[in-house]
C-alpha cells in the first residue's frame, strides 16, 4: 500500500529515483533555458531533526493523542515550496508537541477544553495540503502546540436525493467522499488540484477553488449548512437554499482557516454524475487574446466547465504545445443532454477573437468511450501531476512555485504586465535566469483569476533556496497589492499572505473579525497567526 511522503507532495513512491530525476532535469534544461544546479536526496525520516515534545499526554486523552517522532514530523508543515525545502533537508524544528486523532465531536470538545485550560495552541488539520503556511505551529510563541487531525471523521452520513444534498464529515478526502457519493450516482464536482489528499473541512476553512472555470468555482457555492465545534460551544447553521436573515452564518466559517473552531461536518450540494462531454482547444498568438475570448464567452452567458488559457510557456511546460502559441482549453458537460451546441457557440466566439481551432471539437455521451483526448486530456493529466514535479524541482535545487490572484477584466492587461515585470525584475536584480508563466484558471462575467508559475535555479542549500523563494514571492505579492488585485483567489491567507491581506481588508472589517474571534475563542488558542496576529 502506498504511503504519503513525509516531506513532499503526495505518495512517497511517486518520487523518482536519481536517474529519473536527472533525466527530468535535463528535460527542464531544454525547456527552461537554464541548468538545474545539481541533484540531492531527502534526509530520511528517522534522521530528520524533530523538536522535542514539551507536553505529557494526560491519562484522559491517551486514546486520541500521539507524541511519536513520525506523527509529529508528518504534521509539521503543509505543502508550500518552503515546506518542501525544509522537509527535504530534514528540518522539522517546528513540529507540534502532540498530534490528536479524534474520532468524535466529543473528543474534539474535550481536546479543545484541555488546550484552553493549559494554554496550548490548537491547530486544526485536514489533509495537510496548505500552500500558505496555514497549519504550521507557532511553537516559539506557545508553551505547547497540539495539532488536531480530523481525517478519522470521513463518512458520508446522509444523502438527500430530493434536494440533492449530502451530509459529509469534515475529514473526508476528495476520493473518499466521491467513492461514497458514487453509490448514489451523485458527485460533489469539486476538484481542487489537491483533491487526492485534501478534505472537505479544509476546503471550507480555506474557501478552496475547484478545477471548474465557471459557475460553481469554489466550495462556497456548494455549502448548504455547516457544523463546527468552538471553545464556546457548538456552531451549527440551518439547512436552507438561501436566506436573507442577516449576514450569513456560513460565510463566517468559509475562509476562517480554523481560527473560530474545528469543522466537523457540512451539508453540501451534490448533483448527478455528468455523462455528456464536449471539448475543444483553440490557439492564440498571445495570452491576452485568449483572455479576450474567455471574457466574451462568459459574458455571452455560456458556462463551460473548463475555460483555461495557457500562455506559451505554460503550454510548453505541460506538454500541450511547443510552437509559441497560447491555447484555450474549452469543455462543457452535463448529466442529461449533449453540450455540442454550447461548445460550437464558444468556439465560434473564440475564433472571432482571433483564435484557431486545433483539430476538431470532440464529444462523448452515455455508454461511449472518451473521444475527447488531445490537448485538453494532456492538460488534465498535467494538472494533477504538477505538485509531484515540484518535489523533483526541490531535489534539483530549482525554486519552483505558483501564486494566483483575481481582478476585473478592464484591469487584466495592466495587472498581468505589472506582475510579470516585477518578478522578472527581481530575477535580473539577483542575476538569476528564470521563467515566469501564466494560465487563466477561473472566469466570471466581471473578471478572472490568473495563476502564475515562477522557476529559477538556486543552490542545493536550504537557506539559499528559501531566500531566493522569499524574494520572488515578495516581489509578486507587492505587485499584486500595488496593482489593486487580491492577494489570493483560492489559496487562502495563512501565515504567508497575511501581511498583504491585512492591508487589503477594510479596517472596520478587521475589527469585526477580531471581535468574533474573541467571542468564540477568548484564549486565542485556535490556529494563531493566520488572518491576523496573535
């Protein structure tokens, strides 16, 4: 049985051997125009440096708490680039003192009460896939830190086929909840890139974005009701399709990143599994021209499930195109009717904006094998394999990371130029060759979410890699704020984005958020350091 990597993304057996990584490095050289600085191997888990635990397990909680080396190391970091680097070099000095594996809400309430009484920080933990420092324990500021892993709460507890909703426990991963919903011929249809390992509770806490480009683009759109355990008691909202009764209580939980309580379950909107699909790829001479096509498609009232534009570098990196053109991936799907007409309209709009249809549009229906291969299928495979490639880049001494934002259509050209220009200027200032690429991931009638990748050669040294990453990430984040875009569209705030988030949000809203925190968590034990300071 495959096990998850203790330091990198995903399953441990998906990390190539040295020969495989060396070949990938040579391939990267041909694509990126720079040589990876070397090749290294991760420090074995049993040799990793894990901070000494400062807490003894109380007799009443022995059934849920662990203090062993492996459990604490595996719950130290998320999967951001700095997390991978520190894990690769065996640095788990920020490890929590204890890790809890509750099996019920009663266990969670008991743990919460104990941490509050003792003055220990409590970190809610789902799949551990945060890319913004959302789960890293603030060890130096607390006399004890406990990480609370909810993945034993992973059942689909109830299905309402009439209203098309399901009650699902917060610790269910994407594959786990989809397998249970499939028994009812239903699906949640929320596929973040972290789908394989992230959890429903984590999606809610971080306002996660999914794979689909229009309509229900983020978990907010699926949540019908939530249930959360707080230090001040149970927080449960009513099942309703919509309500005008004051500010929405669900909205306070969505994006709260564990500062108010621990999500335990939620009613979410589900749907029949799609059986009709239509796909096409359209190429453009630039990302901007492709973006113009996307704007016209969504403003025409069409709602493709996939409407992504890859710039020439992204197209090359993901093996979609190698001719210097940008490409728009279009897809429509439905559970009850063919979508070929909608696809034809979208393709017509795209070609009117200067696009060229690549090959033929392809469709499939019930009982047919997938006929829609080609570029869209290669992109889908590359989408889910991307995080594994980042593991390899770390081992080669390459800084490789992503960031995303959102802005209105009228400002996109300036925002895009400003972001790319700022990162490239930072690379030049440091005398480092590198690449900055962009893809458009989500589209709305009034704006879009561009998603960027930066790659640059560093040195096989923990400090050097983290320093270069920090400089590039800061340059990108400063540009995003200066240009009036948002610091994050769907990656959450965490500790990484907090300095820019604090400047982005209105001051009265910050005061309101802090007041809510004090009301439900008066001792401030829950995930301190995200959204605002301690």
